[in-house]
C-alpha cells in the first residue's frame, strides 16, 4: 500500500520540514497492522517526493486475538495492496504534525497553498470513477484515474473497483492530508476497526472548513461511519449549515415537483458540485450561468476566487430578484460586487453581453425547450457566444424508473418538453460538437445504477 506526495515549490525539499521527515533518512515505524516505511525517492530543489509504504501483515491480522479490533476473515485479501483505513491511520500517526498544521522550522509555509500531487497506485473506488471525481473535484483537485482490469489476461472479465489515482492542486499540505484521511475509507466503504463515538470528533476535526459545504456530504458521512446510522445522524446534525433565506413562494412552487422526486439522493447538490468541478478543471475565470434561476450555482461560484467574473442570465425577473437576495448583492464589498452581474435576457436571441466568457454552465435548462427553441439555443451559445467550455446537464430518463414517487411514463417536472436517454443525449451533444467545432465528453452525476446509469447526465464541451 503506497502513497506518494510530490511538490515542485522551490526549494522543494521544504516538504521534509512540513512532514517532519528528513529526506536524507529513511524511517520505519511499527504499527498494529505491520510496519510503515517513509522515504524520499527524489529530493532536489526543483522536485521532492515523499513516499509512505505500508507493509501490512494479513496473517498477523487474522491471528490477532478476538476483540482486538476488526480481524479479517481471510488470509488472502487486498489489504496489503489497496489504500484503505490502514492508510488513514498511518497518515494520522506518522504525519500527525503535518495533518495538524504544525511546523516549527517552516511555520509560515504551513498555511501556504503550494503545488502538490498525491499518487495512490491502488485505490478502491466502490462507486466508480464518477464517485471518485464527485469527492475530490469539488475540493479543487485535478483528478487523473486509470481503472484496472480484474485480470489483464482475461479482459472479458471486466474492470475491477481499483484505480490508480493522481490528485493535483495548489493547496495546503494539511488540507490534502485531511481530505485523504477522510475520503480514502469513504471510497473503500470499509474500516478495519470498530467505528465508535469518538469517530465523530475525528470527522469534524479533519472535515473542518470543507465537509459542511461538500455536495456529497451526506454520502461521505454515511460511508465514513460504515452506515452506522445513529453516528451518521449525530455527525450530520453537527454539520448543519445556516438556513438559507426563504425563497419566494411562487418560485419555490415551480421547482417543488422535481425537488420532491430527486430529494432522496440529494441530486441537486451533486449536480451543482459536478458543474463547479468541471468549470474549475477548465481553468475558467469568466463564467456564465445561463438560465441561472434563483442563483444556487452562482452562490457556489462566488465562493471560489478562481472565478473572477461571474454573470447569471435568466428570462424571469422574479428569479433574478430572488438570486439578488440570495447573493446579498447589496451587502457585498465593492470589489466583490463588481465580480457579479445579473442579466435579464433570453437564450433564443443573440446577445453580445454573453461573448468573451471562458465558460458557460447550462444546468437543467435544455429539457424545458421545444425543438425550434432548442435549435435557437444551440446557435446563441455555441455559434455566437462561443465560450471555451460549455457544461450542460439534463435528466437521464432511463433513471426515472428508480424514483418510487414518480409515476411510470411521466417527467420529473411538468414543464419538461422531453427527457432524454443516455444515447439520445449523447447523439444530440455529438451533433452540436461536430457542427460548432467542439469536442465533448460525458460525465454521470449522482449514484450510478448498473442498468440505467446515473440520474443526471452531464456533457462538457471544449474548443
């Protein structure tokens, strides 16, 4: 089981001060599950890599006395090789000072955002690549993931749940370690020890500053506690955010039907988080939210300093008023207020105010357009405005069968003109990309079902 952390911030060997581990001296530590080795495969002024290698003894684990903490039932298993809660324990114990944000020699560097790359050669992703990305991309990471086959000699057997994963970001080392500590067991969906009450304090401590606003917060908490519901509920109650202002009653009624259908899986949070992650990955600085509605996506964009100019456009003046209240524009400092514009306009007509943006988000909009209006929308966005990146989300109609409170043959919202299958959406998006000079990739949003896919489908167009 291996974790490497690399930086290119000069002098890169300062990583040793942050981790409290000397690059010139390999070290070995005893642990209840085996041994932990820390060493530096490379340590120059330009680039430094710290490696943590866990030598897990599966036989020793099985032979531990009963009651000593979650024995494994088999001698042959993935525990020595795949990242798991063993790695989280090692991070906490071996990199404890760095995880706590302490460094005597380089105290000023502790709070600095530096280029960091974490690599995990074998990470269980029980939930697939989409779940992996849904966990790390909202935190600002560029995610590179390669799936491993069950057996390379027999490709017909299909893919395994194991991925080689590389995470890149400019962030604090303390934050990177905290994210790994919490999310590695969440991806594995298992822990090697009994989950008790004190785990709540650990989660709150290591999730401070990011977990409360994470779009996958509920699923993270449930998996972290191995679905021990009482502990999960208690932790979630401590993570409750301040209530948002009440929305205008008419606007709330318009969205009620779709929200009721999708509320069980917190789909809107996952959807918005995926859109923000795509915009971050595109390195966009000037962003449009087309059909911005009540401003929920705008709220998330404003919190991220990467987005220097943000514009939301909608046909409904009432929705724009609600968005203005939600964003508290009248209370923002002048510099912050200058970042945000609310535009009244239609997606059916060319609008020069939409030009020269890096990216545009079109979240749950196209399904409200009939065929002639959809064609006009395509020209307005892809031919006239021409942002470098366009992110489009729409319902996956195949998933509707999984919603217990949605009658067969009906749409999620009575104003929808259509709801496409995955092949229909990909056919439309491929045609748009070909006509207007874009490439396109597809990202599932929400929990994936083996038969019907994910509840929301997302296309990311790039020029």
